[in-house]
């Protein structure tokens, strides 16, 4: 590329965050708390969610399309706020540009390695995330001698979207899924789906006080803070702008979005793909 076409990053550019739907708003919520001066562009593919049961090829092509949308709007950092996308398409997204990319799997794995006392880690997520083995690989890259027990929990995403965050049915479903993982004597559990931070109190009760829960939304926000500071790209002052792009406005969308974001969910624009 000719030199005159290369535009330098500056700190006022927004952070781009994307997910298969509204789940990534838990990452936006953590970013707003930790980096209150940063502007954020969020993309949620609400017309094509869920990704957690789709093929690798389909998830990759949808994810690349979203990432390119955000790159075209000159984001200074891309955050893959979806474990399913991070599991199967992180390399394809990193190859799109020189813009730094963070993702919830790398963040969750390194937080779990720091949190574990006995080296016994459980991972829960969607079918695609768990089948990919991406968490095991990320964990073993950091520390080879770990014991890892993984469990897909496909019913938890619809229960969260139903708002049944403390419901007895959800507790029973979580207990059923977690039983084989807990039986392995884990001391740390990675919440490997961006919907699960909303279930943290319930999962904490099921897992018991001896199991540390790792919320990758919180961890990726801390990593973003560090990365932007290291590159001189952090933006602390000024009034941040938040823009939300989605591919559809489904039923109960605003109420569900507000639950994930923890604040009014407005300025939403529809991108009709
Ligand atoms: N947000 C997705 C994740 O973190 C779960 C929802 C989906 O299946 O698309 O894996």
C-alpha cells in the first residue's frame, strides 16, 4: 500500500466490539465501567444469531463481514465479544488489517490460569465453542500441566434471553450441566459465553464457594485498558459516543439489550444485510 494511504491511529477513534447478538453488550458494559472516556461502536448480528450451533465456515464469513464493517469506520481496536466467533474465526479477523484485536477466549484463558490454585479448570460455552477445543488450546498454551474439563450448555443462552436469571428451572439446568464438570474437582470455572456473566450469581451458587468464576467480559476490558495505554491510544477525557448497529430488531429486543448493557439501550441503527 502506498505510504500516503496509511492513516495513523489516534486516541479519539472508537473501539469496535462485535458479537452474534446482544451477548457482547456484557463486554460493552465492562468497557464503559473500566474505560469511561472511550467511544464504542457495537455490532450485533441479531438477524443471524445464534452462531453457537452454526458451522465454522458460516460463523467465519458472518464474523468477517461484521469486523470489516467496524474497520471501515476506523476503529482503533477490535474486540471479539463472542466466544463462538473467537473460537473459530479469530485468525481470519486478525488477518483483515493491522488494527489490534482482543478476544474473550484469550482473555478468559489467561485470567483462569492466574485464578487457579490447583490447576483444575472447567469451561462452559456454546456447542461450537466447546467442540472447537479453543479454550483447551488457549489454556495449554499458557500452562501445559492443567487439567481441563469442558461442557457445552446450549439451553443457557435462551434461558438468559428469557430473563430467567434466578429462576429455579435455570438453576436445575445449570446444576445438570455442571455436575460432570464439578465431579472432576475443578477449582476455577470459565464462563465461556458472553451471555453467562448475567448468570454469575446463580452459577456461583451451583458451583459453590470453592470454585472461582472467570468472567471474560471483565478480563477483556482490563486487557483493552492496558493495550491502549501501552500504545498511547487511551482516551480518558471528553464525552464518549456509543453507537449500536444490529441486523434486525427482534421482539423484546430493547428490554433484553438493556438487561445486558445495564443501562438504557438507545441510538440503535439497523444494517439490513
Ligand atoms: N455470544 C455467543 C458466545 O459468546 C453466544 C450466542 C450465540 O450462540 O450466538 O458464544
